[in-house]
């Protein structure tokens, strides 16, 4: 036997895998999707805080999964986040919370959680009007509408995400579109320069107590809703122009009692919130109240007042990074 034949074949050399490097790579893959996932969760839940919780839960699922078996991470993560949101919407606790003074959590324009805004449907889907309307849809209708209209998933992909048939996905989308269209109070997108002028006129009339001018700025079916600063168990709702104007006059006219409640004398700023014109009451660097306006045909159709501190946390954080215009009212 030759010397060459006596050589014993050596097994291939094993290169140790740095698990920390693998973990960092997988974490970076998740982080690359975080903003999109948060935007999806916010549209489904109407709450930035709940959306962040859902995305963090998805990260824990991602860490625990056999990631080598996940062929398309983006699709896998979308399915996990969507179903985590649906579980939250279906929970008894969530249903109880949403029967009280619930309004969607407002976000300052530019917040990445607002997500894609290239089309009218994408921008409308994150408006407070549509987020409020979403409460009337079933959780599955809500998910199909967002996945199709905002993120352009096919019905085949949606069926896989939600474990339903393609025909069921199409039916859910048809019902959701019909309800959104029926509830739409405007005729499309609003000219923001005109909207700002209308809001400034509203503020001037309300803070000076000019009821007739207030009524002239409202549509015939205008409504106002408020969360009562989180102090009431139901939404406050005013649905006649005269009552709306009387409440606005009482609410916007500054008084010593209101300043004591706010903790000082806030400045009043114009801003865009969820794509709509808004007034923010800002004390120091803290947003203590947000009032948003839906404009239809040159008049105010809906006003929403949000002052519950827990609903203004993210808005305040964004405001602190924001370069505001000169206040409409320096000391309210």
C-alpha cells in the first residue's frame, strides 16, 4: 500500500459560529421592519402605546422563533403583528376600554408611526375620522381594509395572514370600503391653507364668545366630541350647531378656573395632527390639549377634543422635537 493510500481523510474543519453576530443580524432585520410594523399596528389599534406593545411582543416572537425556517421575514412579521392586534381587539378588556371615553390617539404630522402617505387612501386611513370609524368594523374587516388599502397586499396574501379564504377577504374589503365611504363627511382632501384660515376664524370667534360667527363656520350637521380630559366614563357629544357653538364658546373662552386646571397659562398653536388641522394647547413643553377639525365644503364638520394625559404622551414627545410656528395665542 502506498504512502498516499495510508493517509486518512480528515473531516472538514468546523468554523465556530458567533451567536452574538447572528443575533445582531437577526435583530437588525427586525429593526428594519419596525416602523412599518408600528404603522400597521397603529392603524389597527388607534393607539400608539398599544401599537408599540404589539410590535415589542412581535419582537419576542421573532427571538423565540426558528428564524432559519422563516423564508420571508417581512411576511412572517406582518402576520404576527396583525394577529397580535386582532387578539387585542377581541379581548374582553379591550372591548370594555373602548366602550368608555375612547378616541384615537393623536399623532403630530411627521411621526413615523403615521406610515405611508403617498396615496389619498393611505393618508385617509390614518385620519382620526377613519380611525374612529374603524371601531364600527369587525376586527377582521379592519385588518383586511388596512392590509389592502394601505399596504397593498393581495387578497391571496391577506388570506394567508388572516387564515381566511381569498373570497372572504374580498367580501370583508367590500363591506369595509362601503362603511368608510358612507361615513366620509368631506368631499376628499382639504386645502390646508383654507383649513388653517377656517380654524383661526373658529378660534377667534370661540375665544371672544361670538356665537353667530361660530354657527356660520359649522356645517348643518356638525358634531363635537370630547374625552372630557379623561375625567368622564363616556364621550361628551354635541350634535346641533347651536349647542356645539355654545359649548365651543364656553370651552375656548379663557378663565382663571381653566388656567388653574391646566396648571398655568398655555400658548395656543396651530398644527397638523393625523393629517388634519388642529389646535394644540401647550404649557411649557407639554401638550395639555389637542383639538382637531374635519373640514367639509369649506366648513367645520367635526371637532374632537382630546385632553386625557395618557393620550398625549407621544404627541408631546414629538412636539418637543418640533419647530413650532408663532403661537396663535401667546397666553390663553
